[in-house]
C-alpha cells in the first residue's frame, strides 16, 4: 500500500469504493475490473463484473484465467453481492480498505479454451474444470479519476464516475492438481453511471508497474466525434501523481479504420508490440513492450458481454486485455494493455 496522502489526490469519499446504491436512470450500471498477473508462474486473471442494466441487483461476472502458453480457463456467472463488494456465484470481491486493499476469490468451475479460439469466435460451453484462487490486491499507485464535466462529454457515454489504479497482486491458486503461490502486478477499475458501448470505436489502455515503484498509465478512447486521451506517472519516490502529455502511441481503432484491417488476435500483428511516448516534468519517456497472452470479450449495445469474439458481426466491440512486459528508462516492468476494436474492423488472423 502507499501513503494515504498520495493514494487519493482527488479527495474522493472512501464509501465511493464500495458498491453504490443503484440509480433509477436509463442505462445506469456499475462495474468493477480486477486484473492480476504473475510473470514467473505465467498465471493470472482478468475479471469484469457489473450490474445488469435491466436488473441492477444482479451482478454478471466474466472471468478469464491466463495459463502458460496460449490456454485460458473462462467462466461467466451471475449473482448478488453485499455492501462490501459484488459477488456472482463462486466469485466474490471484497473492499477491505477503500483505495488501498481488496480481495478477489473464486472457488468453482471454468472451461478450457485458447487464445486463437477466443479471438475468433463466440465461446460455446465446455467440460468443467475445478479452479480456485485467492488474490490480494494492494495499492501500488494512486487512484486516477475521470472528471465529469471536463473529460467526460455528452457523446462519450462510458460512465459518470470512473477510477482506475495500478496495484500489487499476491495470492494462491489451484488448478489441475497444481498449487501455486502468486506475486505480480495488477490493475483495478471501478465505474458507475449511464453507460452504452455503442458509440465506442476503439481504445488503447495501458498500465505499467516497475521495480522502482514507478507506475505509468496511458489511455486513448475513440468515439464517433471525439478522441479522449489521458495519462499519469507516479514516480514511487514520495512525490504526488503527475498528469502527463501523450506524444505518441500505437494505432487506436476509430471511425476511419478500414474494415478488415485489424488482426483479430492482437498477438498476431503489429499490436503484439506496444509503444508509447509521454512527456513528464522530468523529461520525455519512451515505453516499449510486448504482449505475453490475451483474451477477448465482445460488447454489444447497451452493455451486453459475450465470451469470445463475434468476428464478422457489425456493431460489436472486441476487447482484448493482455499482460505485457514493458521497458522504460532501462527498467523492465509488467502491466496490462487493453485494445478495443469494432468487430467490423477485424480480420481473421493466419496461423
């Protein structure tokens, strides 16, 4: 965890980190994201859990577990949480200390697939495999919040409250007779408000953490008539979070992206390599990375989530979240790179 004076630069009320009271407003929903990855074990998880728009008391959990190689274990569950955090069947999130400490637990069944399949087709059910994990997430950097009225404009429709944060991950997992201890990098995200993925054309969203304690976030989201960029650096030396200027980053799917021009599998084309250039108060920094794995979810308007990729369908958004190794200033770290693309922009990857 980090100093309380640094973790919450916006002075947000701690209760905002807990599940919020549903609002009777069109398309209102609430979502949590937790990602964790251990590069030594080559094991990690990505969990997206949100309230159903049509029944906000019900949470839907879409989970992908990264295994060594190209394999994944995936599960989609539903359920009700409590005041400490959302829950959906065998999955439970607990807010232990707002903005500082969380736990994520799963004890149930998932089914096996692989990166090639999940980036090219909607998943069908498979043979159940028992899997269990307990992960603890601790703040490694401050919360970063979108600011309603400034960054959030009328046409964006992505949330009215949105925080994200780079975190440490540790824990234990059991699968296929293996019992492993985990230690690595994580990311968490909490958002609420009226939401509709229909106007989104693409995004590039990265979070990186380095052994020195330096943490860097870079983001671009493209809408039909608006491109939003944000970013920050947390030096890990006791100084506060610093907003950065994005000087250069790789292509983000947008309304001008030609149909069939983006590899459906992000590890089969130029997107397998990551780059960004940012300007800080201490000089310009170049980030270079490579993806280590990936999964895929397809979102449809308003907030429907399909496990896998609806390749060839129009109007969907394929979202691939990938653990990556990244280098900056001669230091090697790890993090998360998310790429979202309109399904009509995708093409089948060749293997």
